[in-house]
C-alpha cells in the first residue's frame, strides 16, 4: 500500500515534508514548493536537500512516491492575456527545474480554466502550452489532474484529458486521478472498474501516475470540488478502499487531500495519521477522530 498525504514544504523544505509524512506513518507524500496560491519561491538549499536524501534513505522512503503539485494560479487554458499565459508557462518550467533539483519526478497540474472562451479553445491553448513546456529536456512527468468541472475548469471528462494527451503526444504527460473530482464530474467511484475501463480505452491505464484519494462533500455530478474526510462523504469508505487496493494501481502513490479537523475555532489538526491507519486496517470507524477532537 503506497499511501500518504499532502504535507507542507516550509523552512526545512523537503526534509520537513518527509518528517511530516513519516509522522503520519505515510510512505508517500505530496507538497507544493511554495504556497499553492502564489508564485513566491525560496531557493532550494543544498544542505537541506542532502539531509532530506539521507533521512529518506534511513526511513526507506522511496523518492518515486514523492509528488509535487504546481500552484493553482498557473492557467494554461487562457491566452487572452498573453503575458499571463507566458508567465504560467515560464513558471511551470521553473517548477519542473525545482523538481529536477529535488530528485522528484512527478508534478501534478490542474489543466486550466477557459474563462471567457469555449472549452475547446481552452483545451487547444493547454495543448499548445504543454508542447512548449515539454520542448525542454527533462525527466519530470507532468500529471494532468482530472477536474470536478467547477466553473470553466478543463479536464472534467476522460475525453477532454484524452484529447490533451493525444495531441501533445509526449511520453512525459501522465494523469493524476482525483476521486472527489471524478465524483463531482459525474463518474461514480462505486463503479470504479467501469471508469478504469473507459480510461484504459481512451488514454491507457499506464498513464495513471498518482491517485488523489478524497471523499466528497457533494453528490455525483455536482461540479463543486469540496473534499471530505475518508468515509464521511458522498463516496464512502468502501468505494475509496477499493480504489486504494485496486491491483492495477498497486504501485501508484495514493495521496490524501482531505480537510483539516477544526478542534477549536483557532486550532486545526491534520487528519492524515488517523485516516492512513484506518485505511491500512481496511475498516471504517466513524469515531476515528475522537482522540484528536477531545483535547
Ligand atoms: Fe489538485
Ligand atoms: Fe486533487
Ligand atoms: Zn479538489
């Protein structure tokens, strides 16, 4: 079972991310190289990176199970403001370079949002941008995330993701399947085998390089994108557990992006240690957060 969560990338950079992941008993992790909403980035420290590599080795943490997530503000779909489109492209190229330096070979990307243009135009802009980005010689895979279809989000259907992948035609372009997003986009996670079958026909199951394992606060097809803790949402524990343990996806990191728990008005706590333990066990416990919430 390869499972982890979203963790922070703070002062201690990847070393801190690894420490946080290991505190949750995780063997995978995902981080943003800086705040997801902005593009301020600190240089990667060689010393901290060395320490991170050693720490990972000591703890048998495989770098193949480390995933980076590009910031939300990158939008490759919209070219109407050319300077912003160029900025998004250049920023992603730089994030890829940071991944290379860190020894991380996967970066998750939200395909983009087609504001004021059609979805078709948005998809074509994304294809054009990805071709430019992938002209650079790199070993980092770009994982397009399946989106909920909130607002003008592109990448809401298997067909849209297939259209991008088939037109960019690069072996570095892969997919990250988010269970909350596909539920909200209208694919029933309780019938995940059917989803995988369609995915395999149109894209190829070998392109799935990461799973975002989240429950959803909203019903099938709601196009909302609000994550819920595992087993507490509309998808439910059984369906998510089946995704986690699917033999075809055995070697792929599963990453939790479930919401923090509000202990008090001011204190929030990560649910990941408890959720990971519950998922490793394989049985849902509605009281799993009891100890965290009673401080
Ligand atoms: Fe995402
Ligand atoms: Fe996600
Ligand atoms: Zn989401």
